C-alpha cells in the first residue's frame, strides 16, 4: 500500500520545525543571522528616523510660534473687549424689518 500523498512533505516540515525548536539552534540563528540583519537595517534607517523627528519638531515649533504670534497680534490690535463692544453696537444700530405687522 503506497503512503498517503504529502507524507514526505510532512516529515520534512516536522524535522525542520524540530530543528528550529532546539535552544542551541535557535540561539545560533538569532546571534548569527537575525541580530546582524536587524543591526544593519537600523544602522541604515537611523538617519531617516532622526531627520523625521527633527522635521516634526521644527513643524511643531513653527506652528506654536505662529499661533502665539497670532494671539498676541489680535490682543494688541483690536482687543477682545473692544471687538465685543463693537459687535454689540453694530447689532443694536441695525434694525431688521419686522414681518409681523404692528398692533392696531
């Protein structure tokens, strides 16, 4: 009777998984393959990460400075109380036409 299809693949897969689960092999793969690869990738990406952080900080600083200057300029030119009183005087001076006829 022939073996069921795919048993050779299952045995190869089982042997491979067993090989990678042994602590000595796992440690060897990590120290000789994964760690150098990650170190190389991070060494190559570090300048771009640093540049991104620097640009983000500059944009944040510029936006805060812009908002601060805008608030200071609005306070010095018009003033909050002056703007509110001007708006109320304009509103009281404007008479809106009445839709409801006056009582007779």
